[in-house]
C-alpha cells in the first residue's frame, strides 16, 4: 500500500497497486495495477465498496500499461480521489494521473468523461511526471502535488 485515508465514519481507504508479470519472449515485465481497498472500522473488508471491498484499475492503454496510486483523499460528498501515475507507452516514461471514484467504489465517468485526468508535460511523452499528494480543501477544490522531469533534450553517447 502507498497511502491511507480515515473516513469520518471510521472506515479506512487504502490506495496502492498490485504487481503482475507480463511475459515477453526472453523476459518478464512487471506491470502495476491501481488498487483501492476500503475497510470497516473493525478491520474487515467493506463489501459495499464495489461489491468486494476493493477495486482494481487495469490501465486500458494496453497489455504493458501500468497505473499506481500514491495518495488518496475524499471530498465532502464522499467521492474518492486517487493521485498517482501511469506509464505512457514510451518505455521508462510516466504521466501523472488522478482518478475519481464514487463512494460505492465505481470509477466516476462524469470526471473528465472517463473517470480520470492524465497530466503529460509537453516533452513529447519523454519525461517522468508523477503525483504524490492530494487534498480536498474546505471549498471542495482538489489540490495535487507531484514532480515533473523533462528528458526530451537529454542525449546519451556510447
């Protein structure tokens, strides 16, 4: 797990990822899937959350796509925001991503039409953007913090 959030009701939300191996011809690549768990105050899984007590987000961008959660927050209506990252299809480069889930654990597709927003700095995808902290302020605004590294003008000589 990467982060936890204590709901006013006493329930606990944990954000993180799972690792799965995807085979190539001569090696295995490890791919991450975002996972959100919700526990009751007695430590049992809250099965009202997505019917199982957890939700797994497998990035839809392809077999080798990854997504992970680094932080989690909740707005006053109970909507859950997860901040983290995803790979962007260019080997070794990542984008910042924020997902919105309903209180029931369903990806909220009213949020940007797909349930998430991806931040890719204009380095033609050749950078490492990642989100590390998310909060919802008293006005309901979602604030995020992360990093941006631009590798578009780096070169290596051998």
